[in-house]
């Protein structure tokens, strides 16, 4: 057989950087600060709820758009937190994690040749899913040192060919929390060019500075925005893969059409358990934020002691370290050195850029780990020189 097996839409996206770095972490017995999954237990009340749902025989195919108790809980959450009213039957859909939601949004809403605006550095699924859907990516760079876009570049990216813009706040990997004014500028351009918006808000409960503004609450945006979220990040149960979206019935319907042929339905008992997650009281979220603030500050101190310049992330559980003062100008080369020599796995952010090289002197570290894990990472950083040999 002479034809290449992999279709062209997947070429260049064969292996994610997260899978590659986790593989290296296992090979070198490294502390894995690359992939964003917690290494500590999720809440007992949710694990107990899942066990109870299994025992109660909630084990067959779920309603494709989501079990009724969960879509009701999602609808109530948006109304309580943002004043947004969504019909749970027609304007909410449950996905196998937010990542499937991203794919279904691109497949369901974007025609081949449509333009999709991505802010770089971007979560890698955005670009891959745009390619799979046949869309054309347009990039707007969040420029260092404070990771803000240039308004002229943003405006130049929009045109009458723009179908969708993906807005991620709090932002992975920079940790930025986009301001109301920044989101207002995006909203203005979406309305002007009749573009849709996919609002990726999976870290909306993890904000250290500023406030989370849901772009769907801005003038003219509810009817053109799909809000995407996930219980995995907020409740430290990423393996359950319970994501959800809320938005206008026609947009959610388009995504649900793609969803029914991709996964059809999502794990039933975990959906029932996550009803309790969305109804958790403020004490859970207060403790969640306090514990992550401690982890963030510990990691920042360790990176700075190792000679990296860092900015405290405003949100998410990722921190960027600047390695230029250590003599490195290639983040991929540094990350290989870090995992092979120091025994710490991290992610080179240049893989999240398409048109700028601003990520080559940065490294992304995940601090969704036990303090003991971060202490071991700090110990390894202290015992090695990170300066380029």
C-alpha cells in the first residue's frame, strides 16, 4: 500500500505535546508538571455519589444531550452565576469533556473554508479541531510581557469570512484573566462581522486576581455565544470527562448533531454524580481557591529560586517561567534537558504558537499537584544548575 494512512486533516497533529511529555516523564521517573491533571484525590462526596449512581443502576446509555438532572443543574448554575437563562432541554448539551465540546463546535458550526480566530498561545485542540473541520485559522498573538493583544492586529484578523472566535478566559497557558474591556472589544467585532463565539471557561472557578466575565452577558453576545465548561478541572476528576455547553438552541443543536455521531452519550453514573458538584456550596470553592493559591505561590518561589523570571498567573493552574536569563533560547531543547537531566517534565509553549516565536523562551509548569510533589520538584531544581551547558 503506497498511500499514506493518516488523512491530511490530521497531519501535523499526530501526537499532542502532553502525551509526549508524559511519556518522557515516565521514562525518566520525572516529576510530571507537564499535563494538567491533579495527582490528589477528588472530593469524596462526588465519588460516593458516583458509587451510589452505579448501585442504583444508572448504567445504561444516557440521554444524548445529557441526563435531565445534570442539564437542569447546568441551567440553574448559569442563571445563578451570570443571570443567563438557558432552556435545559434545548440549550444545554453534555460532552465527553470540554475537548469533545470544542471538536463538536468546530464540526457543527464551521464550514470548510470558514475562518476561525485563535488567540496564541492557544490550547492545542483549538488548532487541530479547526483543521479537522476544514476551517482556516487566523491568529492573534497575546504579546509579552503582559500577554495582551494589539487592537489593530485583532481588528485585522476579523473579516466577513470570520465564522467563529474562540475566547479562553482564564487563559491557558498564560494565566491571564481577560478584562471586561478586552472582552467588550471582541464582542464589538463579533457583532460587527456577524461572527460566533466559543467561550472556553473551564478555569472560571480558579481566579486569583480580577473577575471572571462571561462574554455571553455582554450586549449582543448571548445569541451568538456558546459557553463551554467542564467539571473535571474544578472538581479534580479529569478522568470522568464530564463537560457541558450552553447557548442558543440552534448552535447547541448543531453541536449535538456532531456529538451524537462522535460519542452519542457520556458516562451515565458520572453525570448523576456531577449534579451534586454543580450544586456545591461556597465553602468548597473557597477551600479550592485557597489550596491552589498555596500551590501557585510555592511553585513560583521554586522557579524564581532556580533563576527563572515568572509572573504570577491571574487564573488557571499553570505558571510560565522565562528561561532566557539561564542562557536558553529554545524551549523544546530546555524541556528535554529538564526531564532527562533534572527529572521534571514541563511543556514548551512554542507548540501553542503559529505565527510568533514569543514562546521559545518560556516553559509551562502545572501546579495542580500535591504540595509534596511540588516540594520534590523544588528539591530537584535546587540540586541542578539550569544554566545552559
